[in-house]
C-alpha cells in the first residue's frame, strides 16, 4: 500500500515541483545507515542528476557567515550514521557520482569487533522500549542476553581503521558518540562523556578535526546541545524531518531519512522532502 502511495505521489510530479520551486533555496540533508551496493548505485545515480551535492562543511560555513550565495540551488548533503562495515563497499559509488559524504562514527565501536546494541537486539518492539528507559536500565536489560558495550563479536560490524583510512580522501568522518546510547536517557555525566570523549578519541585516531555530531537516534535536548558546544563541535544533526537554510540553528539541523529503501519511488519522494508534510513517512 505504501509502495503504491509513493508511486502515485512520484508520478503526480509534486515532489519535483516542491523541491524545484518551493524549496529551491533550501538545503536538504539525507540520512542513510547501511544500504547495499545496488541500492547505493540506484540512489546516487538518481540524486546526482536531480540535486547539487555539497559537503556538510559548506552548509556550516554558510550558516556561520550568513552567506547564502555559497550554496547552489537544490543543495543536498549526504550523511550516513553509525559507521557500518558495509559502508566500505560504497566507496566506488561515492567516487563515481562524486558524493561528498559525511559518515558519523561511534568511537568505541569502530576498529573493534564490538557491536551496536540495536544489532544485538533486533526486535523492534524491544528496541522501542529500550529507548524509553534509563541508560543504565537499558544496559542491564541487554546484559541479560550477553551484550555489553565492550563485548567482542565473531564478525566485524563497524568500519576498521584501515577501511576508514582508505575512505578518508573521499569521506568526511564525524562523531556519533562513543557507544550510541540514547543521550536523553543518560545522566549528565554519561551524556557529556559520550559527546566529549567521542570527539577527542576520533580526533586522535583519525588525526583530523571533528566538528559535527549526529545525535544517536536523533534524541537530544538543550543539555546535549550545551555539551556539544562545550566540547567544541560546530553543529549537531537530528532526525527531525525538514529543510535547512542559513537561518537554521547549526545544532538542530534537520535530516530526511530515506529508510534505506531500495524502492525508487520512495527514494524520489522522500529525497524531495515532500513526505515530511504528510504523515506516512515511516
Ligand atoms: Zn545511529
């Protein structure tokens, strides 16, 4: 049913019209997580023909200097959250379509055989519940099925240091905290540590400045913004759907989630941002 809805909406011409005329001067930031090579090829072939990719830093610079002119029309920033090991396979696609990608890494998970807690516990109902309890309760619950932040698994789940180093000429790596907790369910000390430690650990490992954080699961409050500013970040990315402009708060940047879909109609509709006006986005 949803598939049909995306097809109808796509062929209505509304998505193209909406972004071309109504939101022409806006910047959309897309978020992906773990798409396969085929989906990436399909997605970036389409996006490269219909949008103008810009690096995340250009958006930050435009906001900081209040200079709209440095942004092209139909500007689009591409981001990936978590640092999944399969992102490495996408490098040829990023090169082919010249996509200036930003990948947000968990400093405590990359370059280890540790795992993301939501890949250990894949039941979406349980995940949903775990996002509503305190960080300590979440970790206690996960420990019952053998999970801990430091536990090493048989398979590599996150990008390794050598993969990151191969991608570094083409990819802007930034911060997604240390272990991907729900920051708003952490106490002050935990939240501050996750935000601050990740920045310094990544800077040390990557030998590059880290200036952006993507709040895990998009959850943040004024407290997380404050901790991020104090740690020296220049911006924070949410998963609130919508567009950005030079007037945007750099610590509350909006992103469009394409749901890692391989349905071209869904890709077209969601990347236009028009779905954020309706209520069937997820
Ligand atoms: Zn994430």
